[in-house]
């Protein structure tokens, strides 16, 4: 005998429609979590690399380095800046800063380059200033007395760590009664990479192209490789030129310069 037919309608069982969106949400959540963990891991690796290579921060451009020079060698510190627009940028920039210290006039110039083609795009990217042309101007403006010029040089070495080196060194030039008596390149790195580039020869060629500098072909341009900057530190060369310039102004030489003192200087005076 058949059971009686019920008056109640049986509702069919269906799967929740929210299951598909829920699965998607879970998948996206896991993806975000993994992405966060990977990003955090990557940041830690970068930080470890910076610590191991004594890297302070991102690499400075020529303009950024010149602004840091403005801050370090300011009017408040007794320096007199010469500012003007360049042929390439319609913004006034400091060409050099001067200060009399005892019997010597110190000049801290804007970054310059060591390229033979002084009107090339690469020259413009390297500050737009030729080291030779800047020295010509300085010799005309200061024809007498003892003048010590400290000039960051943006080298055009393509053999650096991870691409174009764009390495900064500090050029120290002694001028006595209008005659250049000594030129020294202070390289914060050891001589391994510069052994291929030979920055002293590059700069010497450029300087000899300007007869008004009065340099003999046999003059000596000395390169000193101090080795304070780690081989795999490709970022802090501009900051080392700041440290070297400040040390020479205050101490007269780099005899007591060190990597430890440089890092303390970066922390106090240089932005990341």
C-alpha cells in the first residue's frame, strides 16, 4: 500500500552558491600572503647585502651630489657660492664654493666629467661640466695666491658593478700663482676596476686638450686608490667624495681617513 501523499512541498537540496566566490577569496588571500612573505624576504636580503657591503643608500646623481655639497659647504659655514644657469639647465646651480682658510683659497666645485667629447649627451648626463673648462675658469678668477680645488669627477667607466659605473672620484688640484702644481685623483675603491679604466689617463687626455691650462705633456697626474668603498658597493662613491672633501678641508689630507669614519660621516650628513 502506497504512503499517503503529503501536502508539504519538499525543497530540493542545492549547493551553496557562495562556495565558488569563497574559494576565489581564499585563493587570493593565500596569494597575497605569499606575496607579502616574499616581499618581506626580498627586503631582508637587500638589507643584509647593504650591511655586508657597507652601503649607506641609493646612488647620487650629479645634481643630487651638488645639492649635498651646497648643504655641507654652505654660507653658514663661511663659504661663498658662485651660482648661474648652465647651457643645459635653466635653473641656477652652484658652479663652485670658495673660502679663505689661512693662506689658501679652497674651492669646492660642482661635479665634472672626464670625457673628451665635452658636448655629448653622456657629458650632459655627467653634470654638463668639463673638468678642464672648470679649471680654466678657476685659474682666471684666482690668478694669484695658493688655491686648492676639490672637484668630484663623474667617470665614464662602463666596467662597474651592474652596468655603467658612473663612478665618482675626488680630484684635488693645487694651483700656485696661477700655475697648476699638482693633480691627485682620490678613488674610494681599490685599484681593481680602475686598472681597466685608468681614470688618471682619461682625465689627463682631457686636460691636455686645453692649452690654456699650461700643462706640459710630461706632467704627473696621481691616482690614489684608498680602498674604503667595498668592491660590491656601487652606490656610495658620491658620498665618499663628500667625505674626502670635508676631511681635506678640515685636516689638510686624507691620512686619517677610514671606512669607519666615512660611515659615521654618512649617517650624520648624508641622506639615504
